[in-house]
């Protein structure tokens, strides 16, 4: 595998080593909210993770996507998070897949 195949031009290497798994969506109070497991395969903690989630209609067709910031630092390994939420803009809106789009290295600056 050559370097370009392993790392697309302009890719954020931190994000390439983050996954959103075990996603569970719920609806209530005009909100669509989720819990997910963030898998950090980086050798160090990351923070300021921003994920983008697909939003679907009741038939499962994509109607858009929204992003949200996750305030928790993520050490290497798996971390369960909740509080991923979006206002429901369409009746019977459902959540789809989510993927990380941005992350920063957590520094020890005091």
C-alpha cells in the first residue's frame, strides 16, 4: 500500500483513526438524540471532536446531515458518549450513520 492510498491528500490523520460505533438513536421532546461509542485508535488522547450525522426521513432516505462537537476528551480505546442531539426538523426524522470530521490533539497545557 503506498502512502497516498493510506492517507488521502488533505486528510486529518487524527480523524482517520477515529470511529463512531454502536450508535443508538432516540426521539423525544422535539429532539433526535443518540448514544455512541467513539473508538480512538490514535496513540494519544484527542479532543474537540466534531462528528457529522446523516438525518433520514421515515423511509430511510437521506434528508441532510448535521454536525456537533463532542466536549469530552477521548483517550485511546473506546469511550461511550451520550448527549448527541439535533432538533427534529421533519416529522418522524431518524438518525443515520455518523463520522468524525475534525479532532485536535489534547495537550497538557495548564
